[in-house]
C-alpha cells in the first residue's frame, strides 16, 4: 500500500519540462460514478475531499483502468508506473521465496 497525492501529479511536456496537475476531482468523479459498492463510493469521496488516498493493489487496478480509458497519455505516463509497482509488489509479497533452481508450478 502506498499513499498517492492526486493533487500533485507531475507530468512532462514534449521537451521534458515538468509541470504539476491536479486530477483528484476528475478521478474521484469517475470513480464515484463507476463504483459497484459502498467502499468504492467512500474511496471516491476521500479522493475528492482530501485529494489523496492510501492505494492497495485492488484500488491501483481500478485507478489504472480509469486512467487508461479517461485520461490523457501524459497523465497515464506519470501514474501508471507507480500503480504497477503497487500491484506487482503486493502480488509478489504473498508468494514464498524459492531457492535457486526451484520453479513454480
């Protein structure tokens, strides 16, 4: 789990210059409208109010999907690597370490 501030997303222009954008309200509105349970509504409300949220792999997957379908590529480029790190870290944290030469089934 990682705390992400959606009010301070650093994007780069074509020359590599960095600028900061706030996607919290737009992201929260889309999350709210697409929520399938009360937890989703509460997450959307917190992002809308606070601009940030503690993101686990489940939330990261949902946000990643929204970014891919509703946000420009410069925003995707800024956030998807961070979301993928959360998804991958939690995915592998539950797996036992293997000794050299062992393979998974």
